[in-house]
């Protein structure tokens, strides 16, 4: 009886060893593979930062050449932007009949550092000492506000 058990045990061991070798042979027989070819990444299209007029301290009077322009910036891009220069454009008066926009001049500005974060809107910003109200401005200019179209130039920061 012991011999029979020993024989069964040997047969089971041989069967187990054979199954292990067969499984390993099957695993070894599977082919390996590689792949190659192009992938794709795409750059986003930069969105325009919005400049919006903001109320600031009233500082213009006839002949004053150091007025400030006030605004906020809204950056819809997923990266921060820093503006380094400003070019003025069209100027409009809140009361053209009493105080013509032509009485105001705005100088361009360079060497600025106006930063707006990714997806952010700034609080009030200003560019100092660039607005002049002509010395001939009449009393009708008191309390009048001027909207100045600004073109800011900068880059991702």
C-alpha cells in the first residue's frame, strides 16, 4: 500500500512538473511585440486679454501732463501674461459737447510690468503720468471722464 501511495505521489509530482514546463513553454512561445508611429500634440490658440476701463482718481486739470489711465485686465489663457508696453488709441469724452476728446492726449508707455495670472482678472491697474488735458480746456471739462483705447503688448510670463 505504501508503494502504491509512493507511486501515486510520484505520478502527481511528474504531472505537476510537466504542467509547469508546459505552461512555461506556452508563455515562452507567445511572441513579443513592439509598436512605432506618430503621436500628436497640439498647441492651443492664445486668447486676447481683455482690457476694461476702470474708475480711478480724478487727476486731470487744464495743462496737467501727468494724468493716469486706469483699467482692469482679464486673462482667459491657462498661463500668466506680463505686459511691457502700451500704445494709446481712440479717445472718447463722456460729454463731447462740453469737453471734446481732442483736448486730451495720451503718451505711449514702455518698460511696464503689468502682470495678470492664468485665468484671472486683476484689480484696478494704472499707467501713471501718460495723460494730458490741454491748457485750453474749458470749465465744461470738470467731472468729464475720458475713455482711452489701449493696446498692451507683452508675453507669457
